[in-house]
């Protein structure tokens, strides 16, 4: 029986396994996950936003997969009775110079087919979000919230029901090609596959190098996003989701407010270089991983280009007052005392050698592998569509 191994038990890896077995149940498909639970890293620390496709260049993999994935995700949640809400969100310009950027966002959303996305008056903004301030705003009805860990675990359950196998606690240490098959060597097992699909997230570049024997053209640079939460008695300040106008040159959305499916309101995140690929705390340091990030020529160019932005993000990481000030642009009455620590996530951001922070999803094929080398937000929203795309690539080989 022909065998496909998927490395990585996050939302993209699990969606891929599910889509392959939906289309060809005769294949043997195995998911290897190094942790003792599924969806522990990027998926498990996700903000829980169902993205609409507003931000992405029309025709890009992000745009097409997000829009299709949005509909697929909603249908899946309805079928599997996973709680979700389509809350809508406001995107707010807080300064006059941001208005042209906001207008460009609106234009992009309309080009991506977001019906009902529209400019709203400041009176309407107060109706949607009574405590929010700004000089202009748009409303995006398609945005929602869900618990992505629950979604991923349900993908895993459905995958196993269709005959797929999940092995936890299987850290991949080595891979080599033997007689036309790939041997994947983990901490305590050896698996042989006809095809390996690399959905390893924060270590996807490392896994790609193991499988292909070639140096990766991109390096995963980990960016930590730190959150605060609103105190329970201050949650009334946010009805649903409030976003700023993002910097078009920086692949992060800026600090925003998100009502969570599991309760509470998150405020953030910032975006700072993590000193470890799975560095969820400021004190988490892996010297070899940090040295690798700093030595990458592409990151050095990014640091030179965005040093002011980066210093501002780092300052906010250590200064609650500075973080609060950034949030006050959207909700002026918020105070430092209204915020409590809310945890963090780490984003796997691919960076090429020339200093480009890869914006689009990136999926590269080799003789015996398919490597997902960049799948940042909105990968969770897009997961079923990305899974379907990878499944098509895989099944052409069998």
C-alpha cells in the first residue's frame, strides 16, 4: 500500500490528511507530531479569528485559499457542531494619513468578493463599537471567531475515522531516501513513505532540508506576538473585533481587540523577534536558533529596513504603558489597569535571502516531498482549502 507521511499535527497538517483520505481512501496516511497533543503551537495559540480575505492581494494563494477556506470552515463547523460566531469587525483609521490606506483595503476587499464590506460613518462606528475612536472606518461582515484547537482536534478525529493514523511524541530527527522511499527517523521509530508532506510550521525549513538534502532558500524567523486581556469588568469596552489600519510594508496587522470564542477579550499582539523558535516567553532563549536567525542575510536586511518599527515593538514588549498607549489609539478610555497578561503565540515567518518577508503562502515540491514553507495567518481560516490544494499536488503522484 502506498504511504504518505505528514510531519506536523497542526491545523494545516491535519486538514491535509483529511482531504487526502476524502479523495483517496485507499492510501495509507500517517501524521507524525512531536508533542503529546495535537495543535500545540501556532494553532493552539491562535487568536481564533475567522478571516474574511480582506487584506490579501487578489489572485494570491492567501486570497484564494482564505476565501474558499472561509466557506469550507463555516460548513465544517456547522456540520460538526463546533461553536462559532460571525461577528463582523471594524477596521479603523485613527489618523488622517491612514485614510488612503483604509480606502485601498476596502477596494481590495471588494475585489476579493466580500459582499457587504463597506465604508461606515463615525456614527455607525459608534453603533458597532461605542467606545472606539477614529477618523474613518469600514465594516467587514464576514469576520468571525472560533476555537481553532477544537477545529484541529475535530479534523484529527475525522481523519482517524477515515483510516488515518496519528502518532504523538514523534520528533523527526532525520530523513533519507532509500530505494525510492523516504525513511523518516524519529526519536523512537523509523517510518518509510512514498511521499512526505512537511507541515512542520516553525521547523518547516529544517524538515525540508532533511528531506531534500538541499539548503532551504528561506529561513523561518520566529516572531512572538504578546497579548493582554481586558479585565472582566472592562470587557464591555469591546463588542466584537476592532482592528487598526495595518502598515502595508510590514506583514503584521498591528495591535487590535478580539472577542474570544472561549470567553474574554484579547488585546494585541505586538510582533517581536523570538529568541527561540518556540519562545513563548521573553526569557525563552536558544542561542543556536537565535544565532541562526541573526546570521541569516535576509533577516539582517529586514532588521536594517524595519529597525524603527522593530524597536517600537520591542519597547512595547517590555513597557505595558507603551502597549496601552498603542491600544488607546482605538479605545481612548482604556487604562493600563484595565489590562492583565494574556499569553503569547509565535508566528513562523519565512524570510528569503534577499530580505523579503514572504507574504504569500509558499508550498514547494521536490522528488519525494511537498514542503509548506510559509503558512502564516490566515492559514487556520484557510486550512481546508490549503489541505485540498496539497492533496491535489500529492494525489497527482499516485
